């Protein structure tokens, strides 16, 4: 299957495409929709919009996702990442924010975001993957080493709705959690605070 070539200059002049961007911008703000904001971000990336425009959309995504996370936590709800597009987009935004913190060497901040996702995601395989992320960050594993040594890059299925999350590792999840058992115990201790608020 050949992927159609995207002509950026043509898209920048395409009224329908530009109207679609405006509509997404309006809808994402009116509906406080992270899912629509991601579509807006994709469209702006395609037409190579200015960096400040991209940053503004990403800022909206992260802030809206954190607001929705706060509501989810206060209402003791969870994110249905398989069945609900908005829930999945919110979890993705928090995850990407966590990975950004991790890449900037804020391991503590990253670990906390991964633990919150572990606590709020309603899908066991992804929950376990978030615990691996939290344990490795907590154990002091550098971000580059995490990507190079622990992530099974070849197993990523681009058609999987959860492809934005790292869920496959170079070792089974259970093995990694055993190897980082001390960190696992610490992380579970931290989680008690969230679980007791339920």
C-alpha cells in the first residue's frame, strides 16, 4: 500500500482544509476536547505551522488533560482507553507529558504521572506497562537507556489505538517488575495514598 504524498503548499491554500482547522480549533475549545485538539495538532503539523502555534495547541492539550485528570481522580473514575476516544486522548496527553518530563531528567515528576496513569487507566496491560515506566524512572534509569535497552521498538503496531503508549518491552513485564521489586514496593506504597482516597 502506497501512502499518498502530502503537498504542504497545496494544503496551505486548500480552503476546505483550512476551514477544517478553524472548526477543530473552535470545537476543541468549546467542548474542552483533548481528542479534537490532537486532530488540530496533527493538521497544524502537516501544514508546518509556526512553532508557537504548535506549542499553543500542545499547551492546551496538556492543561485540558490535567483538568480532566483532576476531575477523574476526584470522582473516583477511570479512563476507558479502549472504548472512549476522549479518555484515550486524555491518557495519551498525560503519558506524553510524563515522557517529556522523563526526557528532561525529571524522573520524580515522570514517575508520579506514570503512577497516576496506573491508578486511573482501566486496561490491565497498559496499567502494568505504566508500572514498569514508574519503577524504571524511580530506579534512576536514564530516559535514553529506557528507550534503547528496555523498549521493544519493533513490536509497535501503528494500527493499534494504543500505539502512542509504550507497552512492549525487551523482557516480559512481570520479569522487569521482579527485577525492580524494591522500586515496585515503593511505588505501591505511594499508590496507597491515591487508593485510600477512593
